C-alpha cells in the first residue's frame, strides 16, 4: 500500500509516495538520495543509521517513514552550516576519530543527540548521582551514552576524546 | 480498532515490532499507530502515585525527576536497557509487550513453539545460556527481555488496558503468562486490548530502591540475571521489601517467597542469603545456564546489602 508523506530533511521539504513498509532509512537513502545515514545491520543494533528525528537521535532503520509524517529529519549531511563544519564534525577530524568512515555519520548524529540529552540533564546507567541537576560527561558517561553506536574499526579510543572536546572538557 | 483485523497489531515506537516484521517472525497485515491514542505524559495522582501514559518514551520515563527521585530502580532499569536511540523511540506500552530475544524464536528456520505452536522447542536441548531457570515448560524456556518490566513488577505497578469488552486494570505481576502449553501467548491481553497507562502506587520507601543488571558486556546487552529491589530498614530490621528478578523466566519474577522470609528479620547478609536461596530453591537450570542460580542469589544479596548500607 502506498502513502504520500511529507518530511523535512536537512532543511528541505520533501514530498514522496512510499510503501507503508518503507523505513525512514530506506526513504532517505533510496528515494531521496540522502546517503549519509548508513545501513549497517538494519536491525537497530549498530547505530550506523542514526539520524535526528524532531531533535532526538533515533535508529532510522526501525522507523517506518509513514509513521513520521511531517517530521524534521537531520542527517550528518545536514549538520554543517554551508562550508562551516559542525563542531563535532571538526572534532572527529582533529581527533582522527574514524577509519573507514562507515559508522561515522551515525556516530556524529548520535553524539549531537547525546549532547542535547546531557544538556537536558538526562541521567545514564552509569550516572553516580542520579538526581544531579547537571550531567558531567566524563569518559565513562560518554562511552555509556554512545554504546548504541558500534565501530568495527574500533576508533572508539578517538571517538570519545572527540566528543569530550566538544562537550567542553 | 483491531476488531476487523484479526492479524493486525498496535505500533508504538516500533523498535521490536518492525524488527520482528523484517525477520518474518511477526506478519501483521494492519498496523495501528497508537502513539497519539494514549497519553505521553507522566501525571501525579492523589496520594503520591504516578500514572505513566503508554506513549511516554523510555527516555522520558527515565529522565523524569519524579521517577528518578521516588522510584530510582525504575529509572535505572530503563537506562540499563537498549541504547540511547532505541530508548528515544520505544514506548512504555511497547516495552512491556516486547517479545523474547531467544535466538530460535527469531530464526524462521528453527522450530519454536512460541512462534509456531506444535513445532517444538529448539532451546531446551540447544543453546539456552540466556534462557529461563524458573517457570519454564517442556514447550518453551524463553525469558522476558524487559528491564523496565522487572522494576515495575517489584514496585507493584498496575496496567490499565482498554479493549473491545471495556477497560480493566491488571497488576504487572498478573500481566504475563508462564509458557505452560501455550507459549505463543506472552500476556493475558486479548486481541485489540490496548495498554493505555501504567500506575506506580505510592511506596514510602520507593526512594530506597535499586536495579542491578548482570550481563556479558558493560552496556547494550540483555540481562543474564537482573534484580529490582526496594528495601525499608528500621532499627536494623527489614520493615518492608520488594524484590523481582529478570532474565530468569518467561516473565519478571516477583520474589514473594524471599520477601516473606525477610519481613521483620534483621537486615543482615546472612538473612538476605537464606531468603534468596529459598526463592531459588525451585530453580530448574537448563543445560547451559546453571550459573544463573548462584548468580541470582549473589545479586540479590549484593543489591540488598547496598540498599541496607544506606539505612541505619
């Protein structure tokens, strides 16, 4: 069954007709040519497909496109301001936080979402003071909060400092 | 809503359902997106109880200040599950209804009585390291994967459901079935019965609660064994206690035997251990998970000691 939907992707309004079973990931990549989110596992387990959906990081491979009519989607390709890289993009370069680059767009979108969550005071599974007003993003917190993004090249050792740098540490 | 669609089902965040559809395990012909049909708010009820709308996301639930303060075990349980991305999408109702992660259930090529009644249970004499030690039957030894449900079980949560026959309230301890000879039915809910909210009753010592999860990795893995506990110690005696186990059965396991053994007793490691042993005395490990029995006992003792340590 085909349904017409409108989504805003990286600042652009897009209208398209999709089968109801189409995921947001496939709509982005196959239909709209937005290939920055990657299909790593297609089961919501690797995070390579992470995008920001109405400001929150999600696995686009598990989101049905028709369930997100009118949503605002930001992919890694939509983070830069013209030629001005997003601070996280710059930090990933400066800290050598990727090798093959396949997980990288998902890592960066996830980190953007994660920093917003920390800013909002959300605790994590490793937060010691559970009721603290402010989140302190030490390496343990970053690793826990980013645990949904796998990197087969194991660039984790540089991903964490890249994120820490943008977090102000 | 699903009256005319016997093969239809409800869609929340889709984090389990869409995956199962892709695997071919679940094949609904109609999906009803219920995220806007139920409340996405957490509201305070008279008397100090909290009502959690079924559409509240896992992230919002765990971040809520009232939940963190009054029922830290629940927030910790939610945060210990899945990933940040999944918690942002997953709903309260969907989390309760997620299906087992037994590998054979998810694999169309292997016999599974839950997926296909009568086909057999591949896990009983196969890979069962992550499966049940309590309440299993020869038909099925699957475990329920939800962390949130374990904490809700310990805290005495009550589910509100709305169906073709009207509304009803179901304590979480009665929501899930044991597999018996009908493992294809995870819960007592009927077709078309929608979870609308979950009530957390006021619990005077809820703030003295904890969720501990033991798993193969430090993050992003299901529980081998988990414990949700709330403990009220006064003058060195257990005034009241709530205890539930995850990762050990087809449903979160409310440890009523251990609770009864502890009430009124000294809050000591020795008493905690004998109560835990009493709870696990009927455990029947499978070929690959005997380690879960001492692990469960140790985890109960360790968690209760941690909670008791904060109280005189």
